[in-house]
C-alpha cells in the first residue's frame, strides 16, 4: 500500500500582503520564495502596470516594487545580484517579452526568448532556463527546441538538439534546474534528460507518464503527479545508465496529512516545492 509522504512547511506570504492578486510565485536557486503581486494601489495603464515582489528568505521578508511590468501571463524568478526577471508566457510581435529589473526594481534590459513559456528558472549564475509548451515548440522558431538556456541579457547560450525521436521535446512537462545539472521531462515519450555543461545530453527511459515534477538526489529520482487520478502520486526510482528503474509508489500529501488540491511545483535538485491554492504557502519535499 502506498505510504504518505508529508510535505514540510517552507515559506508563507506575510499576512500584510495577503489579499492582493498573486500573479506568479517561485522559489529561486538559493531557496528564497518570491511572490509577484498586484493590488489596488498599483498603477495600471493600458498593458503596463506596477507590481510588488515580496521575498521570504528564512525568517526575513522584504518587498521590492517593480515598474513598469508588461507581462500579461507573468513568470518571475530572481537573479543572484538581487534583481528579478519577469517574462510573459506568451510573446507578442513588437513587444519585448522579458524584462530584467535591478535590485531596486528598475528595468535594465528587455528581450524575447520565444512563445509559450511553461517553465522559467534561473540558476545560481543568473542564466535563464526556459521550457516551452507545444504551441511554442510547433509555432515559434525561438521555442522549437523545447528547452533553452539564455543569459540574463538575452544571449542564447544553449538549446536542446535531439539526436533521436526518444529525446524530442514536444512539451516540457517538468524542468529541474539544480546546482550541477538540469533535468528535463518532456512529452511525448516522457524520457528523463540529464543536461550537464560540456557533456552530451543523457537520455533515460522512465516508468511514469504525465508527471509535473521531478527531483534527483545522487542515483535516486522521484516524479510527482501523473494523468487523471495519479495527480498526488510520488513515484520513486533509481537511475541506471539508460533508464529510471521503478522502486516504489507513494502519495504526496499536505503537512497535516490531507490530500493536495490544485497546485503547481518548482523543482530544484533534490527539492520539490509545492504551491497550493490560494498560492500563499510554499511547502517542500526533499529527496534523500
């Protein structure tokens, strides 16, 4: 019988900022949680608006006002220098899709990375890893690789080039940006791709279809979610040279043991961060 794996509390949006619209939230490469918020006191003019980023770092919390922001469907992450990057998941002709802000919230650069962003994660160097969903892969040359890495100034650094149908990315279901490796789990065949700088991409078959999160620790791996009734499953496996071998199937639950509701995940090495509606509390599962 599957065992319950309880998530642990991680970071909560301070009560002073609750009640504002949560436009997006993430956990960065250093374990800090960030919420992109907009409220009635923020300026909104046409498709430009002011926004607030609330950062929770252990017991500390602080806010940074960004302006102007243009993203209609925003994705946010933090940079090592204290700045932020905000991207629009859908690109528009003639509009810079990505805006980079310094630590004071001032815009410093803008560029485009391709339509249909499913995942946007920065690494410890400040580079942007972007995973795309199918409308971009099949509709925008910038997104056609399925996964790309960009500098924080918009320079293309790497793009996935599949050498076989087995590693083709039609839709990036899960993306994990760790300290030493990036892991990609794509539709349609759902392999696990291991990306390390200076090495060929390693491809492994997996026993899981439709997962929305993947975490890796040494030779162990865990997939969160799946199709239909498998949304709360946690499939544990071991890495071999060519495959992920099934070990066990457990169930991921809230810290109090209750079933999870609608949520999204961020994957960082061995840590799976979960944000459940109303999107004010991050919890975490750590493999290892």
